[in-house]
C-alpha cells in the first residue's frame, strides 16, 4: 500500500510557515496532522515487515492511517479553497493577511 500525497512535505511546511506568520492556525493544524499521519504510516509499514511482529496489527493501523490521511488532505484542500489561498504558491490571501494585521493592532 502506497500513501497517496496531494501535498508534498515541502508544501505542508509552506502552509505551516505561512499560517504562523499571519497567526492563522487552522490550516497549519491540519498540515501538522498530515505530517504526523505520514510518520505513523512509515512507522507501521516498517513494523509490518519486521520479523516476529504481528503483521495483521500493523496492517489495521496502516489502513486506518491511509484513510485518515486521505480525509485530512481533502480537508486541507477545502480549507485552502474556502479561504482563497493561492494553490500554486501556497500564499495566504491578502484579505486574511490584513484581517490578522488588524487584530494585532487592537
């Protein structure tokens, strides 16, 4: 089983950084969870093939991780579309940047 990725690891980092700069934590939280799911998937894949381990246990965890990852990638795509992020550059839209700046001026 191969984990399909609609966002590269580098793109996730870009979203996290952009979100941190403008204090918009929601897209970053989803990106962080995707990173964590990828780590879990890699770990389970290596455990599954390790001699002496119960492969069935790791297959169940791997499949759940696979499904959760797909769901969270869809979630991130929807969030970015709803907020109007540039999908090519992964830059937060100017309107959200201004909104965050206004909150800081309060």
